C-alpha cells in the first residue's frame, strides 16, 4: 500500500472561520499591505491580531 499523499498535518491547524466587513478604504489598505509585504490577507490579519494582543497585554499589566 502506498503512503498517504497530500499536505502533512499542521502543528497549528486553522479550523475556525471568521467573516468581517470592510470599507473600500480598509480593503485597499489590506491589499496594499499584502502587496508590499508579500503576505496573504490572512497572514496580514493574523499579524494585526498579534500586534493588538501584545498591546492589550501591556495595557492590562499597568
């Protein structure tokens, strides 16, 4: 029998979906970030979440 083919399982699977509504200007900013940084929309959004999470943790510790 041949081994399984396809992508290997991820250490951090992305199993949840979230839907957001954006203005045209927000979408243009997101597209610009993706183009300049060479990242996907999901990667840019995840980076934004991390940045805001870090900021919230710093604020909460004060």
